[in-house]
C-alpha cells in the first residue's frame, strides 16, 4: 500500500522543533525506527512530519535534550473522526435535512392548468383529484397515463389531456373540442322544439302559422320563413283588373313563441335506509408470494372484522422459477346502520329526487306555473315511487333551415 495512504490512516502530525541540537534529536528518533519526512528549516526552528503513534516518543527525546516541540498541523483519518464526533449533531441535522428534501420532492405541491378557455380550472382540478392527482399526492400513488385517460372520459369538452410532472410541479395541458356552430344565417322557419299549448306569439319577421291557444307538437312550423303576398287589383277607366301576382319570398323567420309545456320526473325512496360507517379500526397484512408458497410475514391470518373494506397494493416480479412478489393488505372495519323511514319522509325524498330529475331537463330560470305530485307505488311496496309533473311557460321555438328545391 502507498505510504501516503498508510500515513493518512495512521494520522499525520506536523511539528516544529525549537532549540540548537536538531541533528541529535533527529538521529535518536531515526535510531528508534521512527519515520520522519518533509524536514524543512524555518526561521523559528526545524519543521517535519511524523505519524501520530510516534509523537510521544519524539516529544520525550526533544525534552531530554532540552528542546521544545509544538504541533503545527493535524492530518489524517483519526483526527477527522474527532471532528465528526464533535459535530455529530450538525451532521445528523444535515442528513435529516437532505432526507426531508428528498421525501418532499416525492410529492406534488403545485398544479397548473394550461390552454383551457371554456372549461374552468376548478372543474379540471376536481376531476384530476378524483383520479389521484391533487396537491400533496405522492408521485407513486397515481399513473399519469391513467389520469389522462380518465379525465378524457369524464370531461366530454376535452379532446386531449397531457399530465407533465417536473419536480414537485404538475402541469395539466388540455385541448378543448371545437364544436360546429348552430347559428343559421340563411332562410329558415321557426318550428316547435317540443309539444305544448301556445300562450303568446311575438312576430318579428316571417309569417305567423299558429294562433294563441292552439296545441302544437314537436316539429310544427310556428313562424314560416316563406312570406306570401296577395296580388293588388288595378282600376283603369272604372274597371277593376287583377294585377301582377307577387311571388313568395323566403326570409329568416324571427320571433318568440311562448307555450305551456309539461315536464315529468320520477323519483323513489327505499323505506329501509342502510348507511355504512367506518369505525376507525383497521389492521394490516403483508404477504410474500413465491412460486412454491404464499405466506404472511406480518399481521394475523384472520381480520377479526365482520364487515370490512379491503385495499390491496401488490408488486410482482417474473423469474425463471416463477413469480415472486409481495402484497400489502389494509382492512378497514365498517358497520351498517339500518333505519326505517316514515311514509311522509319517503314521499318528501322521492319528490325531491323527481324534481331534481326534472330540473336537469328544464331550461334555467323558467317560470313555473303548477306542480303535481302523484305516488304510484302501493303502501306494501318496500320502495316508495313518485311521479311529479311541472307545468311551465317557455319559448319553444327553434330555427330550422328551409329546404329549397
């Protein structure tokens, strides 16, 4: 092994010898087998290097000859140990800090959404969180590809989603679908979008085709985009003659046709309510899988719970002998609470569900005229069923192009 390496392992001490009889001290040390190197003469005395183990022997020789020896510098592993031991708290803190930085970098702390114009940020963020990508989520707890696929399924307004993760920041890039516009600029009729009874007609352009109080069905022409003109009679010399016939004109029909329409909704409520709650108790099992046998290395074989939900996380590796792997199982205890619901309460719940079902079909801010509620189940049925009909007045007209032959 190189002398430099050995010296570093043993420890090196640089000393300064002050006095008048340097040669005698050096010769006596060499005679005792003490290794001395890098001998240099300085104004203050003679400097040289020795190993840590030889320091006491050289110091005794110098003292016997009436010379002084002082330490200039300490080098080598033995002295580093003392420094490290004296600063163990600082080093431990630095190590913990590095470990904390590493752990913190394993989570997502910032999420940005880019290129969205119509779909708001909150909708995209909530959908991403639903599939595992949220502030504070561990990078190992979700798959970028799975999040992208799930968001495309949940958000029909998007045609492309990309999740880019850099450090502790996740960027969700989206491309929104461009839907063709439904604005009609050419000649058109105003037709009924649904069945109803006409209440009011406001004609702006075109020819009125129905009157107030008439019942119309979906697709009936309410305001025609074809205007017919009556020919004017011309009087010459006291005789009235028929004038030139004016051909019909196609226009873009405009107007508002308000009609009384009805919406129906259905709702139901189970007379027996079952609610599941978690007790907070849980246990864990770790199972090792091998080609020959699967065995539990942590936890009991039986969960000890009558009702529980189970969450599994496993990893498997293929080998020439078969599959090796492990499975982490978490069992969460739950209880089912059964409650009997009264008839009045069941009617109220079923009616609310039916009304909510209707609201999904209605245009917002419509003027409601009447609401009818009908229970359609028998008293002996375990499920109470309810039908609700709401009468409203709304604009039922929609534009439809005129097909000219």
